[in-house]
C-alpha cells in the first residue's frame, strides 16, 4: 500500500517538475518574441524602390538579409512598403504595420537600434585605368582643378570645400524620387562621358552601380579628418521598448555576421572595420 502511494507521489512530482520546466521554457521562448505584434511572420518595413537596398522584387541586399533572418527565425518574410523619407517610422513601425526596419543609421530617432551589422563610407569614383584611379583622399593634389561630382548638402561636399575643390565641382540633387531619378547612375554616366573627372557618392549605392557599369573604380574614403563624419554604422531598427526583440536580433547579427558580409560584398558595398580600415570579404 505504502509502495503504491510512494510510486504515485514520485510520478506526481516528476509530472509537476516536467510541467514546471515546460512552463519556464515556454515563458523564456515567449519572452524572446514578446515585443512582436505578429509572431507567425517576419514583418519587415522597407522602401519599394531603393536599390540596391530594397525593392518590391526582393532584389536588394536588405531583402537578402531579411530572407536570412526569416530562415533563422523559422518564419516567412512579409513586407510593408513605404518610401524611406519623412513619415516612414510613423506610417510603418509607429502604427505596428511591421516589426523591423533593416538599414537604420545608428542613433536615428525614434528607432531603438540593434548592434550594427555594417559600417560603411563614401567612395571616390573614377574611370578604371584613368589618371585618377587609386586616389584615396580628397586632399590628393591630383584632384586640383578637376571637376568632381558631389551630392549637395552631404559630408563629402564639406571636404571638397575644405580642399578647395568646390569651385569646379558639379552638384547633384540630394532629395530625389529614386523611382524616377538616380543621382549615382547619373554621376557614373557623367564620369564615363568625361563631363566630370570623378565623383563622390555614398558607398553602398555607388559600389553597386559602379559594379554594374564595369569600367568605374571605387575607392573608400577613410582618410578624411577634421570635418563631418564620413563613416556610419547601420543597424536594424525596432520600436522603443522592444528590448527582447532587439536582443534576439543582436543574436542573429552576431551569429550571421560573416554571411551578412558576403551578401553586402555581392553588391560591392564598401565595408569598414572599427579602425576605419576597409574589410576584404572573400566570396
């Protein structure tokens, strides 16, 4: 009789311990995604026409990184499309239509930033085999009196001014609708035609279009000092207060950094380490 009672008590304790462990595990797992509105899909906020970052066809490097993240989470990727301009956060993450924006500058309000997944810089574009190929600083004497393309109102414009190059510079528009006009492609076309001698542009975009052009060389500008920052960190952006989700994304970035770098390298994105040295990625 006592043996039966002891056996049942043992089974009860084992069942209780199992239930408790299961509850704790479920609670921990839920905590990892407790910030998400929809746990069944990875809901990404993205620009529908912003190559090489993203587009509706899924051709950008942010699209490829989103696919990698969805695979890691074991859920399908869906998108909320909105132009990456004024009102982006308010109309996407802000009203909970999606749960993550890939490619947010570190410190950008009102996002909560993850750890950085890339650090990149502007580049100098020149003709391959031309007299300016290999120039790696805007203070290089070979640029004197040359006509250099630059996007007005960006940090490189400050360095052109500082180095006495603004007098012959050709400005390109900063605020454009990328569906209808691409200043990077326009600048490359002007370099190829001889309209300008060189161009300075944001590396992740310039690298992609220079690679497509075939005969345009790009050199990361990492030596410029004494002016505005030219090198920026990029993160994933989530809603403020969603710390569990942020930590889960940090885990993904840490675990998959090499694969992320390979994706970026396919698009000719210039990557820079914490010592401002270009990162060579083997593909």
